[in-house]
């Protein structure tokens, strides 16, 4: 019966129309057909990018990043919700402060973005446990299945998160437009589980269409489960054609052509995760990942996908990567930075990839016929076989979209041709050139505002009706030829205001010929149409344009570093913009005569409290725009890091240390699918210690025959453990690892084998109490990528321990108490962490003065200093911490900023030397405390010197 009901429900939900529960004035309807999503019947091309709020623990900066998304022409943001981030223990959930996702969803709406909500329960994302809280490892039942144990646990999460998402749906006036169930669910799949996630969502008030993202180009879940239990309404596909080998940025589609498959006839093509960066698999550094997935890749692969598949739903992974602060990283693939080589860097700076997203995103937003196209035989034939074309057309308007690229997709040279183009308005011969690895989407037969574009071999970036005329921005590769033909009923007057453009009129066609070079400006008036200002530039020049909407219509701005929004009041255009010294040009409707640039949060909200503004003196140009010059930001002075104090710790190593309050590690059974190698069970998670370092103390009465201690710890990749006996340091060993495939205990991922620690002569006390102390790093939890349960549930901490058969009584201690503010992933179990040495209020006056570069002895040594910042008001200066010197494999450093664990350095944990200190955690106008916890495996010089640096400096900011 239950099954029948779910089938009926699934059938009901796969109908193409979702009628929203009405709420007066705000409710909207989300529907779809084979072409696109629709909101209240209006087609949209969904242009989304991924953002992880949990990788940016600063609510104000959420606004900054989301406004930057919107400013690049994205109309949506895709959000994973991390279960682990919110739940330190079963039944305990926190949605406050940096975990306030209500605020996140409000901010998305204020930024003008739709939201694809992705609460998992499993999310992957190179995050610890793939988003699963580590306490789930102790719960019976296979993860990602309908088995009891896991079922109750994931339902608990969904019961908490779904109502939050539900109250922010488009159907209730909010931003959430899609709900993503699970993540790349494949291999060990369970239809009842997929169905239950959706049933829970519907019961929790989710009314928008439900989607899922299939892995690996061939929809595994959705191809098997297109209908029936578990089927979603709009399945999508993930594509990562460039792979993740950032050390080899010259690669070109090693993982395929990246054409997103159409999974069903009744739904739009949905590129649910399309590659927009990469994890840094070979530790090459994220700049190389940005190169691997740079503008050339974007131009070729994204445009191919658009025209070859007709996709109208895109979500790019990642738009902004952020930071694996605390113990957020899944240990096998990533280190502290999750910059991802994304278009917006970890320090929130814009890159050439951002420019390319803007060119493409503005196009998708401005040219409405793109939302409904059918594939058709190309109407544009090149006279050079080195070039090839493919095409789509809108069946209602006839508008044609022609993709031009090299016939040899890997060709890197320039190829030119004349296109013989049978366009809706006539037949045209127009020049085209494709340089490098590139592709162009050209348009013909398009009603561009009040104009008729017959054909163009420039690409359209955007166009807007401003003050009774059309302003259009077209572009092409620098130096390449272009031609644009517009239709008029009589000969118009053409004024070339700037650049070398040849104009000829005949038979209703105004033909303009030019080379893309700098920025040409052409004013066309008369001819039976309203005036047109054409701005035709090379790629780089058009990247300087921004578009924003005001109540009085759109405005275009050229020259600012960013335009968040604009308002028009009387004759004043107020821009919420980031600026440096330079030209600013504003195309706004009359009566605009004056330009102001607002500074800070109030400016971006277009009113309210005034955070100050710059008046820009402007003059009117021949183009009808307002031109002025913006001020240079004031220099930002950053203090030197001095006055360091130090204190060694690890009293736990001493035999007399009082561990009577520690948890007795005496379990003889476990829910783990990995049987213990020795008893008692010593898995840290079984005793409630899930994140960061964990200590063990083992007490035994020696017989005198013991010669060595055999230990075996599983730490996750790049982890280690340190061992003492009766207060004497015996040495360290590498912890067990797990690569991202295979079994946990057998080759190719063997456990590390016992670490063998010989007992030095004279150290053992026969017939008396002896104490082993072990400090084990826990680098984070494996993901459950292929839903095999085993890798995720791989234990952390000691998995075997023996002292020649002598009984040992173990105690364990990890994180002490909850840190409500910073959440479950920030603080581990070092002595200094348990006693608050990382916290800003801690008094370190009694500590010895010493800089971090001083020689270290094995064990744990802390360093602290504080510094005062007073960054210029009304500016955005992202600050970072830089380690000079060499990152030794013999030490590993936890970096705490005002008590927040913002990263790990050294210990062979990635190539990173610079760590972002995000505003919000960083007090930009006050005192800050830095604390370093340095664990050394052997005598070694400490890390240093350390300095603060600015990633950038603009006027404006969030
Ligand atoms: C996808 C997955 C994402 C992320 C990405 C690689 O397969 O859905 O969560 O892991 O790969 O960065």
C-alpha cells in the first residue's frame, strides 16, 4: 500500500505544473516544460553558481559574495546545507550565528538570486563526512539507504532543515526555486530512500520542483529510475570535463566533451553541477586550477553545452569556494583553502573567469529567445573547413543561435572564414574568426529592444533600453573582424563616435564592418526606429561594463571594479560600487545628471542608513553618458606581528597527570562495520570525540617482560600520532589513510600496520604503574561518495594497541565542552584548546616572550600575539596571514584567529602558506588575537616569520 501511495505521489509530482499554495501578493508558480523553467509562466534561463556558507563563517561576507554573483549575471545560487555543520550530536542542531541559514536565504533574496537548495542528506563537497556528522558513524544502518538507524537520523536532519527551506520558497515569495534530493546517488542505490527524502520534503512543506544531480555524465540514478519510486521531477547531470589535475593546466577535456545529457523528453536539460574550478589534487596551487578551468575552457565548453544541448538550467561548481576552516575538510582531497580556482577567489576577489561569466551571464539574461530553442541544421556555412557551426532556433521568434568553433576541437590557432548565413531577415556573407581554443555564439533574426538585428558576428553581451534609446554592448576577440547588420525601413543616420567602423546602407540593411579593438561607439538615429547606441569592444573592454536595474529601468556602468546595485533619485544616480582610482561612465535615463558612489552595506540596499558616499564630478559625453573619475582608496596599514608569547603544553604526557575525569575507553563492541583489531574498542567517535586531536592514556602494571608498544591509528590522510611512555617521548608515526576509492583495510589502501615503539632500557617500571600517552590527529572524516558506507565509517583514533599482551586500561579525551559560537568543527582536544588558550580573552601575560621561529621540542607548543587593526572606513581590504620560512613536514600548526580555527599549516598538509582571515572573524576596527598550536614530531625550528598582508583594497565593499 505504502509503495502504491509513493508511486501515485511520484506520478503526481512528475506532472509538469506545480501550483503553489497562494499567499496574497507574493505567491508565485514554478513550472517547467521540455525547454525551461518558468516562474509565473515566464521562461527563465537558470544561471546559477555554487556557494557554501559553511566555508565562509561571516554573515556580512555572504552578502558580498552573493551580490558579486548577481553582478556577474547569475540569477541563482546553489547552496549545499551541511548536516555536520549544524549538528554536534544526535538531536542537537544549531541554526544561529554563522549557521543562521534563514539569514542566508534572506540575503540571497535581497541579492536578487533564486536558490537551488541542496540539503543532502549527503552532500559530498570534499567536506568532512561528505556532510554527514561524525556521530552518524556510530549509528547502525547503512548510510544513504532506507535502513533503520540511518533512516531515523536523516529524517531528524530533514525535519530540521526542510521547514527552514520551505519558508523561503518562490511559491511563498522567497528565493528557493528547486530542491535537490541527495547527491550523485549511484552504485549502492535504494529507491525507497530516494523516495522517502522526497516524501519528507513534501511533508515538510517543499512545493517547488525536486531535482537531483547525477554523477559522471551518464545519469546513473535518473537513467535507472526515470519513473517510479525515487524518481525526481527534474534530474540533472554533473559534468567535470577538465578533471582535477591542476598541475597540468594545458589539458583539454580529458573527461569528455562536457555536453550535458537530456535525461527525459518532458524536462529541460539541467547542468546541475558544471565544472567552474577544481580541487587541487596534486597540490599545484589554486592558481593552476583557475588556469585549467580558465576563460578559454569556459568559452569553449559552456557555449558548446548551451548550443549543442539546448540546456537552459546551469549551475556552476564553484562560484566561490571559500575555506575549510576548523575540521571541515574531507582529508583525502583538500587542504585548508577551498578556493577551487573559482571565478571569485577565497579572498573574494574577482578574476578573469568572473569576467567571462559576466559576458556569458549577461547574454543569457538579456536575450530572452534563448530560453526556448530547438536544434536545427546550421543556417551559417563557413567557407573554410577549419571552422564548423552548429545551431538552434527559437520556434516562436525564429531567432537563430549559431555556435562557431574550430572543426578540430583541440586546435589552438586562429581560423577565419566568411559565413554564408541564411538568416530570418535575408542571406548574409559575414566574416568570422576563431582564435585559440574558443567558440562564439552568434545571433540572427533578433528583436534587440526596439531594433531588428539581422545578423552579427560579434557576440551580444547585453542590451538595455535607457532613456528612450537602446544601448547594446557587443564583443569579440581582440583584433578579430566583425560585422553587424541591422534592419531599417529607411536610411538611418550613423555617427561613429569612436573607433574605426564602416557603415553601408542598402535595401533596408545597415551593415557595419569593423575589427574588435578597444571600444567602438556608433550612434544610429532615424530609419523608423528609436535611437541605438552600439558599443562594440574587445573582450577585455566589455568586461568593464556592469548592468543594474533601477525602478526607472536599467543602467549600464563602465569602469568600476564591481557594481552591486544602482538607484535613481531625482537627478542623482547612486551606485553601490567598488572602485579604485579610474574612469567611471554611467549610462542612465534622464534626468540623471549627477553620480554618487555609496560606501558600504546601506548603499547596496539602496537606502536606509547612509554609510557615506563619494560625489563623482561628471560631464556628459557624446555618447549621452555621464563620465567622471573615481577616487583612489586610502592606503591600508597593517601592523607587524610582534610581541609573541609562548608556552609548551602536553601535560597529558606526564605519568602523574590526572586523567580520572577522562572517559574510560572500555567498550567491547561497536556499531562500526570495521571490526576492531584489538579490544577494547578505542575508536574516538565511539566515545563522542569527533573532531580535531584526541588524547589517549593507557595504564598498565608491567610484568617486566614488555619490550615494545604496538599501536595502530587511523587519522585520515596527512595525519600522525605521537607517543610517550612514562613521560618520555618515544616518537611518532604516520596515521592511516584512505584514498578516495577501495576497501579500507586491504590494498590498495592498507592500514598503516602497527607503529612499533621499542621501550628504551630502564624506562619500564616492572610491578608498578606505567602510563602510555598518545596524541592522535584526526584530519577529518572520509566521504561516502559511492554510498558503500565503509569509507565514511572508517574509524578515527587508535584502532589497535598492545603492550605484549599485558592488560592496559585506557582513557580518552577530545574536545571539552561545546563552543556554541564557533560550532562543532572548530575546536579539538589539545590541552590548550580544552583550557581556552586559543580564545581572545585568555590571559597570556605569564607566558615567555618568544617568536614562533624558536626551536621546538617534540610535543605541543603554543604561541600567541595580538594586534590592532583600523582599516579605512568604507573600503574593503581582505586580510591574510602569511607564513614565511619553510613549511616543515616535522611540525603542523593550527591557526586560531580570535578563537576560530582558520587553518592548518606545515605537516605536508598542502602547498598553502597564506591563510584568509575573513572580516567578521577579524575585527577590522579593533583588537585581534592570533594563537598558534604547533605540534612537532621531532626537534625542529618553529614556523615563521609571520606577517599580515592585504589581498586587495577597494572603496566600497559589502
Ligand atoms: C561532484 C560532487 C561535489 C563535489 C565535486 C568535486 O561530484 O557532487 O560535491 O565533490 O564533485 O569538487
